[in-house]
């Protein structure tokens, strides 16, 4: 059984990945870690360590203590927060990646997963069905860190034989843990407001189309790319990954089929500029061909699931309060 470490396990992706990896490898083979105890479900679910992803000794000590061979590095500062704290975003996103890549180069660990993003693309990229290999001139600090990170992943693979694998996630939508500081976060918050019977003011304009994905698909993609035989992973920078694309208007219309009174208004802020620089849709045929990626959730199926799960969640929290 591999022994895996998730860095950033309290976050939006890390928390669900932690539970999935426990199912697959057994709880005793999965170490969850974060810089704080922000998600008590994760903290109390098994082995949990405080790890500072920017501190090499902190990461290495945890790897050695638990005899880790695979690291999922999920700690990052996302696009919107990154624009507020550019140097902090650069430091966190790059330093943590170098620490993990160097641990692999130096033989402490054998396998690395590192997430990239649609934010690697920019205004000069073809916006529809964005190809795997294309012009990449990102305009956000987050996008720059992801693009540079992809180059370093490929470099460490080619030069040192490091088994690093990566996905360019689109906006991710889940009902378990909220995202923080991203441009696509509206597509999660909209469900929370709708289910509580509230109107929703969207920080993107009604026709802003972005690539999105339900978390279950994203977690399956992550698990499957890590399971695939090494020779099938032909791209060692990062794979395009897609499921659906929609606008705030599209998602609000589908929500209205469940909650007819739902109201949305639009008040675009600085995140509109970020969204405008990103693709509308993604060509992920390389992932589909190389390691058999396929998605399960479209906008309708995801909305049905989000609304039913969030209804339960809010009802339970009322009963318990
Ligand atoms: N969801 C991320 C963001 O909005 C994109 O990778 O920043």
C-alpha cells in the first residue's frame, strides 16, 4: 500500500481528496496535513499533522516520520486573493512546489501530484475549445505561478526522472467544503444562497462563460491520473481537463427549475477582468486519449446533487442549533 500525504488537506479539494484516498488506501495509509486545524472533519478523520508547506524541514520531517511515498500538494493561494497579495501568492505557490519536487529528486518520495489550472491561459489564448498546447500569457499572479510551476514539473521529470503528474482544473464546485479566494467561487455560493431562499448578487456578469466541473469528477480525475501506468502519462507539464461550461445566467436558469423564486442580480467587480482573460471551454482530448479520462456530471446533474445535498446540510444544521 502506498503511504500518501496530502498537504492542504483542510481546503476545498484537499478535504474531499483526503476522504477518497482513505477509502482507496485505508485510513492508516493516509496522512492529512495543513497549516491550521480549519476543517475539523478532516482533522478528526485519522492521522493529521500540522505542516507548513513553505518550510522545507516541516514537509520533510512529516514525510520521514510517516514513511510517505506519494505527496498531493493541494496548498495554494487562488486567483482573486493572489491579486491582493501578489508576493505571498508567488511565495506560497512556488516555494511549496519546489520543496515537494526536491523531496522527489532527492529520493524521499516517489510520486507527486500538483494541481494546475485554467488560469495558465490568458487573453491571447484561443478562448473556445482551448487546445492542450497553445499560447499561454496569463495575466494573474496565480496563473503565472501555475504556468511556471508546470514548466518546473516537466523539467524535474525530464532532468531528474521525477514522477510528477498534474491537471489543469477548471472551476470546481462542491457542497462539502467551500472554496476560498477564487474567481469561479460564485458557482458554489450561488447554490448556498438559492437553497437558503436568498437572492444572489453575482460578481461576474451574466454572460461570462467559464469551464467548470463537479468535485466528484475532479477527485476521480486526480485518483485516475495517479493510478495510470507511468508510460501513459505523456504530458508532464499538466493536462487540460473539462466537463462543462456555463455562464451565471445558465446556472441561475437551471437552479430556477428547482427553486422557481430564485433571483440573481449582477454586480461585476475586479474578478470580471480575471474571468475575461480565461477560456470559455477546454479541449481535453489528450487526457481522454492518454489515461481514459471521462466526466460524469453536466450542469443539470450537478445542480440536482448540489441542491439536494445542501438542503440536507441546512436542515441538519437547523435541527442541531
Ligand atoms: N478556481 C480557481 C480560481 O478561480 C481557478 O483555478 O482561482
